[in-house]
C-alpha cells in the first residue's frame, strides 16, 4: 500500500503544477506562435524561414518586404525560403505622431521584442533573420555572414555594388543547399534594382 501511495506522488505533482514545474514554463506569445507555425511549415518543405521585423511607419521595412515577397525573389529563392513578416515598434512613433500611432497600434504583434531579445537580436528597423530547422537565427543583421564587418548589412534597395555582394552572401550563408544558378538569378534581379534605384 505504501508503494502504491508513493507511486502516485509524481502524478499528483504534475496535475497540480504541470509537467514543466509551473512558473518555469515559458508562456508563448503571439509572435512566438506565428514563427513556430511558419517554421514547422518551412521545415516540412525542407526550407528555412526568413523573418522580417518592421513597422508601418518604416519606409525601408516596406521596401524590404516588397522585395522578399516579389516574384523575382520567390522565383529564385522560393525553393529555399519561406517568408514571414512581423510588425513591431509601432509605439516608437507614439510621441511624435500620436494620431498615427492610434490608427496603427493594432498592427503590433505581441511578444516581438521578447522574441528578439531571447534570440540575441537587436531591435533594428528593419531586422531580418534566417532561422534554421531548430529555430536558431543563423544569419541576421548583427552577423550577416562569416567574417563580415560590423557595418556590412543587407540593405534594400541597394545603394552600391557592395550591398549586392552582402545580400548574396546573406542568403547563400542562410541555406547551405543553395544552388549556384539560383544565386546568380538573385544577383541579376538585385543588380537591376540597383541600376533603377540610381
């Protein structure tokens, strides 16, 4: 009888506090759930996930989002990457433009800042990260590729030839399965944008 009573103790503990020990369990945020769902889908199709963080008032964020969702990018990179766009930082403009903030604050995805901090990313505007199958940020603005200088980031639209090289390295390092021909197609599309931007 004593042995039977003891055997029920772990079960009673789990029922009372949960299998993770109660407060030790991290609550999922909306941002985390969106990323998790997208990551599961990307992994199922043998892809990695590109997550772009931005805000409605950020012109550069919109440029980058249009590029990631454009047909040229999807044609060359769609077999390697799924893309998820997350809005955060709407409150940054609250003091400067309270009316604008009031109209757009609903776009803020709860938990985005927490996710960035937890994964060692800074609150850049925009921020872009490539996640591997385990959800680790293997490439982002803070370390775009092996041996890069601190100022070398993937900007879009590109202002100079060096930006094109950084962009290519960014996506090539983000997925080791990258095909050279697809990378050349991406280079062609970004270079054309550079010429039009000038």
